[in-house]
C-alpha cells in the first residue's frame, strides 16, 4: 500500500472528517483509487495506476491508491475509508466492486464515484469502461493467421459479460480469417493467480493450443507460452518483457486521459453521473507493437481492421453471427446494440464447451 | 521441451511440476514431525524462500545463489520457530500459526520492489544423450535442479529414517523424548536440526514456485500450498513413498480439473476448483477411520514440548 490510512479512532472523528469533506472547496479534488490486484501486476491494476499517475501529473492534485483489495465486504470498508479520509472522487476499478460502490455512494452524496466496467449508476456514481473487445477482435485476426494447430486457448477469469464479450469478439474475428479454428476456454475463477493461470496455460498447450489469450491479469500465461514456444496475447499492458518472443501483441488499456477529464469536471463543478464506453477510437484501448515475427501481410490485415473499427466501418459484432448451435443470433446487416453487448451471455460458434451459468 | 512428445507425457510433466512444491515442503515437515515437532508455519517459510530466492535471482542472476539463499531464508524462519517452541517452550501450534502469518506479511513487504520484475527461468539440466531419448528423455531427464532434488530426496529421506542410526535416533526422539533423553541423546538439539531441515525444504519449495513454476513474485503466491503439504504428511501417515504418491495425486486432481474444463466437460468450474481440497478431506477421513494404524504411525510425542528434567 503506497499510503497507509490512519485508523479513525472514534465515530466522532469520522463525523468531523465527513464534515470537512462536505465543506471542501469545489476546486479542490482529491482522487482515490482502489485496485483489485497489486500495482505491479503489469496488467489491469498497473494500467489504472498509470492512469492515476497521469492524472496527478496533468492536474497536480492529490491522489492515492489502495492495492489488492478483495471484491466484496473488504472493498466496502476501503471505499468508505477513502470517502471518510477526504477523497471526493473515488475510482473503484473492478467489476466486483459494483454493489459496494453504490452502497457507500449512498452514504456520501457529496463524493463522486466512478466504477469501472459496471452497469449500475446513481446520482453520484458514474460507470466507465473500455471496449476491450475491439482490441480482442484484432487479436482474433492475428491468432487466426498464426495458429497451425487451429486450437486457441483462452484463459478466463469469471464468466461475466465483460469477459464473454472478449471471447466472442475474438472468436468472430478468428473464424472470419480461419473458419477451422476453435477456442477452448478455461475459467480460473480469479483475476490474479499466477500459479493457476500458468497451470491453465500449460493445460491448454497440452491440449494442442498454440495461441493463448488471457483475460486474467498476471503475465504468467505469457511466460508459459514463451517457455513452451507458443504464441500469446498480453492483457491490459504490454507484457513483452515477460515474453519477448511469444507476445503477438497486447490489448493495452489507457485510462489517463479519462481520469484527467473526470477530475477536471469535478473541479469545474460540471461533473454529472454518466456512462463512458470508449474503444480504439477514443484511445482508451490501444494495441502493443506487433511481434516482429508476424508476416507483414497479416500485420496489414490487422491494421486495416483496426482502422475500420476506428472509422466505424467495421463493428466486431455485426451480423451474421451464429451461436454455438449454429443458429443465427444477429442477422446479416444488423449489429448487436450496446445494451445487448453489456449483458452478453452466450458463446458464438467456434467456442468449445458451454458457458458456466 | 520436446515438441513431439505425446500428450500424456506433457500432461504428466505438468502434474509433476504441480506436485514438486508439495513434495519438498511435505518431506521437510515429515522429518520435522518425526522428531516430535509440529511446525504449522510451512506457508510462511515457503513465502520467505520464494521472495528471497526471487530477489537474489533478480539481483545476481545466479540460480545457485538464489536456491541457496532461499533455503537459508526458510531455515532462518524455522530457527525463529525452533527458538520459540523448543527453547522457550511456547505452544507449537500457536507458534507455527504465527510463523505463517509473519511470513505472509514479511514476504509481502520485502517483495514490494520485486512485483512485476521479470527473471530468467531456472535452467533445465539436460543430460546429453539421455535427454534426447523419446518419451523417457523429457519425462526423466529434462528438469531443473529442484525437480531432481525433490525426487531424489524421497528415497534419501526414507533411507535416512529407516536405515541409519541418526534416523533411528530422530524417530526415538519423536516417539518418546523422555526415553531418548534418559539414554543421553540431546533431544532439543536433534529437534532443532529436524526443524531447520524442514525450514530449508520449505524455502526450496517456495523457491521452486517463484523461480521455476511461475518465474515471478506475487504476494501470497504459495496460495495455500503449505497447508496442503501439511495435510499430505498426515495423508501419507508419515511414510515418504506415500507422500510422493499424495503429492502426485494432488497435482493430478488440480491439473485434470483444468483439462476437464478445456475439454468442455459439463461440471461447474467452481466445483472443479474445489476438487483438490475435497480430495484431501475425503482421504483424511478415510485414513482416520483406521485409528490403530494412525496411532502406530503417528510420532507419539508430536506437538509436545520437552522440558529436560534437571
């Protein structure tokens, strides 16, 4: 933990602090962040901290971060502590913080909350996320062209829409360039468990996968890919230093601009509860440099798709899309709405196994 | 890695790797318990070894230094335990638990600067000629030092316990410290050595995790393996061969769970994640049903403080 919070000795002191919050000058913003993993995961949490640092640098305001906060009861305690410690803009950066955030927000109406990847909002709770699935679509093209075994391994954290969307978007692109390729999914039921992620990576490789995708935050699957001589795609950050040979690219999150914009809105008094969902176009999702071993033709194909997504010509979820049974779920010419995407709960054709309920 | 190996060889190697940390820590604890000391601090000692080995690997790049210091770190932790439990006669269970909590916190603190650092994987020691053999090569002759060490430690520990005089004395101390003391054996000193051996082995188990299994440092990366190793010692009824079997079985259950998922077998993944732990409970229940056998094999003085009569 980079900054330790003083234990609040009594309820009286807490009340006094809460009072100071309500009387804080509108121009004064203190931003607090809670992260699900350690700052040094070099994945998801690392990027949120990078965003925090960018915000602190851009606006020169006080920020703090609490690392490795478990989703659930513990999160509520930490969020409340931040709110009582005078932080008036609080970013809760994991899906599982959703209910804790809303609960605490109700008790601190003058504190602004921003919850990442969630879908529940209130007067002082905004939600924000990035269209990572756009990045995963590009990864799908690369994987489809680079695989020889036509088996792709996908390590999932929890079967929530966010992750399922990534799997589907990836698979749609994969099958477009390589209709014979299939995706095997292993759920490790954790966002950050290097040992288990590595076990899952080995298992998928043992079952023939020669490209690994991950929606978990450690670099362990990529390290395994590197030592076993297969390809991998980095998650949230450029993980090439862990797998210089194996990483095809990485889907990189970029939160700095968004965090700066939100803090500025609080400063100016213009902050309103809203939902933000930006992708490649908004610069919230970026791709790490392509692996040098990828043929130029494939890079060109991936780049063309990236540009088409930015220009709006291409949407990863444009029909026809078939589900696992082969039934057309999105007709040709149609595109899944954001509403449907946010609650996505089925596998598309090409994914093996069934989605855990 | 031999790319042409059949799938079952690859799967077995993955299972073997999953069982190595359990085997190392379990063997250390087995010897410790045979001397009559119950050290529940495996998890803490493993974490101390994991971070120390990792830190020295990152700083020096030498696998030898990393492995040696990891063992030393485990020993240092166990020395602390031995001083409290054997010299100051504190309660062994409470001291062991405290050691685990201490190790978790200490390793997290020391590990702070090393989170996200990349290190080279532990080198594989290949034996020219033998390593290139089909199937047998990758199966037996393409591992890193710690894997060979763990596997060779099993017969070594068995031989030590059953066929050497010091082994006999160690067991005597564990069975009846009063009798051993009456015969003139230095009970406390022998227990100190057993505890230190346990610490070194736990340190190595931790080093295997942070240097070979996933070459990175992550807070609390042992993820409960120390507790599983403890359970395995009871599972094995203090027999080295059975400990190896138990470690492999446990490794197998945790890996095959993932295989079932990748094959799309219809079982909730949360249930599958529970399987290794359920297996431990079931086996423990089965074993404790036969109470005479358990009593025969359990070191009679386990967990009891020894106060030399003056």
